[in-house]
C-alpha cells in the first residue's frame, strides 16, 4: 500500500472543513490536495482546511503536505496564511501547473493580476516546482511507488485542469500447486516470482513468473475534471477510465448559456464519457436551481432532470453507467470479477461546501482495506486506512472516431 493512511482532496470550496467533520475521514490523514482552477468555489476553503489539519495533529515537522494547482495557487495560500499570521505544525509545498496560452480567455489582459509568488516564504512553506506541459499536452505531477497523477487542460473562463489518477497493473496470483509441482520451496523465491522475477532453483531449474502466475490484474483509473465547456483535449488521458467525474451545471435546454459561462450540460458530459470508453460517469457541479433528489422538496427542478438527460444522451448500446453525485456520496471501484482481490477497492467520496451554490466541491478518498473481505456497510470505517499503488498508464490515442466539438 502506498504510504499508509493517506487521504487525497480534489478541490476545496468554502466550508469544506465543516463538511469534512461530517465524514468519517480524519483531517490529519490528508496528504495531498489538488485544485482544478482558481475560482472561489473550488479553493476558498483551503486556508480554513489547512488550519483545521493543524488543529487535528500534533507537531509534525517532518511531514510536508503537497498541494497542486494552477499558477497563482502558491501566492493565494502564502498570502492567506501570512496575512492571518497562521502558523502550522507541519510543512507544506505548492506545486504550480503553468497553463498554456490557449487556456487563457481573450480578455485575460483586461484585468492585470499578478499571479507570481514573490517575497519570503511562509514559515512552514517549502519551495515548490513549476510544472510545464509535456506532449499530449499533459502535466506530469507525480509518479512514486507505482503511483501516477497527470493533469490535462480544460477550456473554461480561466485556466482549468482535470486530474487523472491511475493504478499499475499487478501480477496475478501465485499458483501454489504449480509451485509445489515445480519443486519451488516456500520462502523468498515465492516473493521474487510474485514480483515478476525469474528464479533459479538449486537443481539449476529456471522458473519463469509466467509459469506460476495467474492473469494480470489490470490497474484502475479515475478522472476528475474541473469546470469546462470543452473536455476533449483530455480525451487521450481520460480514455477507458473506470470513473469520470464531470460537471453538469445546466440542463440541455440551457446549452448556449452553459457554454457562455464555461460550463457543460448532461448531454455534453455523457457523449464525451461514452466516446472515450468511460465505465461510470458521475455528474456533479450543479446549478443551485437543481435540488438533490434525496431531499424532500416541492420544487420541480431536481438533479433527476440532469441524470435523465445524461442517460438519454447515451446510445442504446452504451455500457456507461451514469450517477448523479450528492453530498458525502461514496462510490467503490472494484476490479473486474476475474481479477478481483476482495481486499482491494477504491472509495470515492463526493461532497459540496456548506454555503453558496450546490455545485461546490468534491473530496476523494482512495483506500484499500486490510481485511480480506469487504462489506459496503463497513466502508466508512475502512476509507482512509490505506491507499493503493498507482502507476501511469501510457497515453492511449483517441481512436474511436468520435467528433471533437471544439
């Protein structure tokens, strides 16, 4: 498991620390925070959450919280904490994604705001990286212990990004009966074969991993997109995701208005998800006019409208499942039946901020329980215990012939 106990946050709107207290997750377990763009409903909760983390833990000078987000995030965090004279019992570092020119709107220069972070660092701040785009384009954020996170560009009213988290393929299970039949003694050689290493027995017999390992367990993939009127630049990164979180701010009849304000409709999200082979589409970031289905309301407009429109936009042959996210919703991502170890799952938790519009932000916790069996009723206790290993999947070319509306 990758760094036991980690919890990752994607976007942090106002009131996030209040919502966090309603969950079973612990602030002290947060290790990384990813910000899709610098609109307030996606980052105004950061200063409060950082202080909440500090209140939840004792002095941890060796711990460094990692934040990733667009250029300007470092200045926002530094100035917010410094002006409020907020000291933290841990270190933090902000890695900034340098946007491409095409991510800036035509009128960007009309409001001259300095996004550069100059001057002294906050007392607990470490110097972060400036991450530039590579081929694709994509931004390589981290690859460590079999874990990889990439970012891709989105088109919005300000520079916006999506994040793709991928897990490494894993070797299949050892076939103990074959091991015994080949005369492999129990012990270290089992571990080497499990890792994919060839071993030589004392007799001189060479045993290849393919002789004793079951089918490879395919890694899982989760994509979380920020606000966008056009996600197609990320098609090659999102392709074949197990789960895609995509905004659906307004219903289809308000398509032109959604585009004007840099947002998407349910049909736009569904068509993109189906074209790139997503297994499960999770709609979120709704206009406040749409009330949650789970809440009793006499008003006619609920998120059920958005859910139905997304489902209706899918072709009859589509295998994509569509879900409308609600506060504190949890979604588990299991491996396919032939590959599944029942001890492994990902849990995605979605929640909104305590104030403002209903579109506020998502929290994701990725976990792998230590137990060998899993019951959905136990997930609240298990989320946050461990985080599975990830690794980059190579960028798959977009080849389904789907139209790019941009």
